[in-house]
C-alpha cells in the first residue's frame, strides 16, 4: 500500500475528529471542554482536541491546523470571537451583538492580528504595543543557543544562523524569534516571548516562555 502524503493524513484525521465529535454530540446536548479534552485514537495515537491555549492549534501528528474549540465570550462584555489560520494566513472574526458591531480581519501572514478585530468592535480593548527588533552581537546570540526543558516531554530548542535566531518546540515547526532587548526575545508569527535567565556568574541557565497570559519556566539542558 502506498504511503499517504501530509494532506491525505490530515484529511483522515479531520474526518476521524468530526466522527468523534458527532458521537459525543449524540450523547450530550452541549459539549464541554472536559468532554472533548481527552481527544480520540487515530492509528494507535491519541489526537488532542483542546489546546492548552485558547484558539486554533496544530496537533503534532498534523501538518495543518485543527480547530474544535475556538469561540469564547470575552469576560465582562458581550463580545464573541473566532480566530484561525493555515498555510501562512490568519483570520479573526469578532462581533458584539449588543453594540451591533462586527469585524473580520484577514492577513496574508501568520502574524496574530486578533487585537485589531477586538478593538474595532470594542474600542475599550487596546491595541497591542508594537514590538521593535534590535540587533545583538552574534556572541550574545550564541549564548542563547541550546535546549530548554519546559516539561520532560516538551523541549524548546534555540538555534542560530548567523545573526538570526530560531526556536522549535517538540512536535512543532521552527519559527524565527527577534530581540527587543538583551535577554528578551519575541516571535512575530505567534504572540509569545522568551525571557532569558542567567545565574550569578552571568551564564544562561534557563528561560521563561511568556504566552497566553502564562509564564512557563524552562531549565537549560546540559
């Protein structure tokens, strides 16, 4: 039997995901996060249906994105939103029924523009401050290169190509990160930052991943 390409595998996983959700829907009137968190089995592997972060995510078994739970009311206001992205594009839909406002933002870039759509429907929601990249000496960038353990099964690798830095987490694709200050890095394709930690002697001993309102420390592996 010929092996499947990435698109064919993704299509099979999506079909299995929808079939699993249909089975759950037959048992429950409303599906909760806890009911879909465990995911489903596909060819001997468990596929998750809920991301740790809100919104679209990509299981490591897939090339493209899988979205099950992406619509949320904003706390304290009747603003609902749905975001997504695939193949280098990002979209965001936000609407406020009470204010009779809606906004749909489409970008030919994976950069997150969710704050723009939310601001258009609710001006009290501020736009994110733009992060500006600065150049650091290659010797400083080289200090950041290494592997950082967020969990025993989840490691963030930092690599360098000349004056450019890249990160790649376990089961995920490689993304470029930029310096906004010494020991402070940020990504443009996702809303995430890395804060480098040093010991008393000034050597890099770890980092902290800042994403989705959470700070996750990681130690540097030998």
